[in-house]
């Protein structure tokens, strides 16, 4: 909505409630509610001709993906 100063794409949910990321909810007044936070995904998924692009070479590196996975697991406490 025009003039809405809430963060785009960031919503208050309980997904991060048991991780280090739970601190994001301290900024609840600046975040979207779950319904508004879902709008970018709904918009992208309902476009007649969504733009699909090839990821960069850096984004396709296996070692980079593994490092990202390990960092995410460490931060969230989730293990495979």
C-alpha cells in the first residue's frame, strides 16, 4: 500500500521463535503481519509469465551451498 512503511517481505510469525532469529520479533511494529508478508510470494506465484533466470556461477557453487547450509544449521540449531 502506498505510504506503508513496514518492511517488505518480512513478517512476524512463530517460525523463528525457537532460534537465535527470534530477536527479529522485537521489531514487530515495523514488520508485516503474516497475511501481508505472504503477498510477494503470492504475487510471484500468480503472474502469467514469471521471470525465470539462471543463477550466477557463484550461486551454483557446491562448496558455497554447503557453507551456507552449515551456517544456517548452526544458527537455527537444526541438524540433518
